[in-house]
C-alpha cells in the first residue's frame, strides 16, 4: 500500500481472481429441503389458551421451500427448538410469481418441489415459542432423515483453527454445529499409531488434524462441522475453535491410553517370585500370561500363572477362602523384597455419553446462552475442578523428610557419644525426644500417602545415601592420594640428597 491506497496491479489481480472464482454449491442444503420462514402464526383455539396460557400450541409457518422436494409426514428440525413432526403441508399461491410455464407438477407422487410457496403446520409446540417470538430473529426449518433422529458415537477428522490461539483439551465441553443442529458435547481426541490403534491425546496437536469422538445426534459421513466455545456475540476473542468433517458414526473406535499396573513381592524363591496387589482375580492373571514385567531396579521378567493354594497360606479373605490375584512370575535374576514391580498396559478410554441441545428459542431474545465457566466467572464463583486434571508435584530428593531425620539422628548419636557433663547429656535427651516426635509425625504422614509415593520416596532416599557414600569414598581416596604425593616428595628429596653426596664423594676420591 502507498499512501493508504492499493497498487493498480494488486487491484487487477484481485479483480481477475474474483471473475474466475468458482462457487461450489452447498451440498448439505442442496440435498435437504428447508425453509426460511416468512410468516409465523399461532392457530391454537382461543378457548384452550384462556383455560391454560401454558398449554401446547399449534403454529403455522409460511415460506418458500428450498433445497429439494418434501413429502407429508416427515420430521423436521426447528433451529433452537428441537425436532417436530409435520402435521400437514399445503401449497399456497406464490406472492411473487414467475412467468407461467406449461408444466404439470404431480404433487401426490413427487411431493412439494423446491421453490414452491408452502405452509407447514405443527401441533403440540411449547408455548415459549409463541411467547418469546422475535420478528427480527429468523426461523429456519429443515428436514431430518431417519438416521439423524438417532443418537450415537460420531467420529470426525478435526483440525484446530489457525486463528484460535489455545489448544483444545480432551473432555472439555464445546458447542458443535452439525447440519441443522447445535449442541454441547465433550469430545475425546486421539491419534492413530503405527499399530492401527488410537492413542488418546490430552490436547489437540499443533498443526496436524486428529480424530475426535463424541456422543450426539448422528450425521452422515462427509458432513461439515464447526466448533465454538461460546454463543455470545460480544466476545473479543476469535470464537471458532475448530473445523471438522464426519468420518463415521455409531461405531465406537477403540481409544486407549498407556497405564501402569504396580505390584509388590509377597514371596521370593530364587528367580521366581509371587507378586500381589497387581491383579484382582486369577482369571485376570490368565489373560496377562507371558506379559513382560519389570522392577524399579531394572530386572525384567514375565508372568507365568496364578499362584497355587500352597504358596499363599496366611492370605485368606474374611470368609476363609484363599485370596485371588497373586501371580507367579519369573525374573532374569533374584529380586529384592523392597522392589516394586510394574507392567505397561493399554486401557480403553470411555467417551462421555453426554450432549445438551442448545435451545435458544424458548428463552427471551435478550438472554444469551452461557456455559458453566461464563456464569461462574461473572459471579466470581470457583469452577468445580477435577483432581486428576492437575499436574502431580515432583518430589525433590534433596527435600525428602526421611533424609533430614536420618542426618539429625546421626548428629544426635555423635553428640551422645561425646557428651560428658550433665548439661550436654540433658540436651541430647531433649534432642532425642524431639526426634521421636518428628518420626511419629512422619509415620502419620506416610499412612495418608499412596503406596507408590512411599516407594518413590524410599528409593530416592536410598539413592541419595548411596551417592553420599560414594562421595565420601572419593574424598577419602583424594586424601590418600595427597598423602602418597607427600611421601613421594620426601623420598625424592632423600634420594636426591643421597645422590648428591655420592657425587661429591666421587669427586673427592678423584682428587
């Protein structure tokens, strides 16, 4: 641009592009009949309205039929109100007729053709449609097929819009516009791996499309889809989240996520061990036969079979029956009692069976549909959060309380050995009492912690103690090496003195 004006060759390029641009037909509208209502009328009897103002109403829509032809008795969707069956369809005289054409239209066989001025009549419509009718708000009526009346799982190929700055999170509610319908749902995002299975994604990828699966009214394959976060028009941010196209419907794809099963050794017999707390029944162990397992120290093994009754004596249930879910496993070498055994498994992710139709028609025109986040933000209320959605805090091994107690205990023991006077002995006793109280508090904390966190803290403590021992060994070795160097220097001085004296003696004898 020069002086806030476009250049001539840029305007010429834009004009040629517009003149040669191909307009693709809207396939959804062309294949389905719909009406943009020109005239709305309530035909309910006055006696019924006087007896009950909130009684179901009978209404009439008039307008031009668009798309394709329609038959009587079909089901239609009124945008913002829901699905209703057509009570009757009648052809009216066109208020703005075209020049006459000699053509016979077989209404009974073909139905009502597109372009005909028709009247739709509906019975038992909610009274809010008449009460909150806004003449400035257009009403759209579209036919739905038999497949679209059912509800099921929908698989779409979804791609985040490039203008939307944030990523979409799995199971976060979004508003979807598919065909004539708009509803809120909770999709699960996934990607296909090299083995053909779908792995769940916590967030949508940056620049590539992914599979999204959600529960809602069915739509035929190839239908376009748009996703938004809010329906309010006063939002400053870009509202369109993603665009997608329907791949398949009513077939639940196997979406899995990678998990760990954790167990502890019950008995250790050389390279064989009995593992508990990993399975709940013997049938579950049989399903995972020959599965690969691993210990935290890096020893690999496999699951053989359920443990026999002779090996699990003392582990009975309340009824006195032998406990199930103890697996017999073999490892490459003998494991330790404090080891934790884990196994990688893939569990199926359940797609939430949730969808909420957006019914803006029964509400007053000045009221804007808002979600839970918007209403809570407007009234300064906290949003109910899922604990599993929070990130787990990393345990810093340098701040483990067990190591603090260990270091304090060693210092107290040294002070007790060196204590001679009564005051020093009393101070050591007080330190011991404080340590016992701290140990009791730590035991109570450990009772509330999960078993996995306990093992992690113990393992980190052991690793730090071993590293401290290695550091002390290196310090000792460095001290020993310094002593050796001093001795070598002394020996070198002595040898040089002896050599000099020997040379001087030689010279004296030569004279």
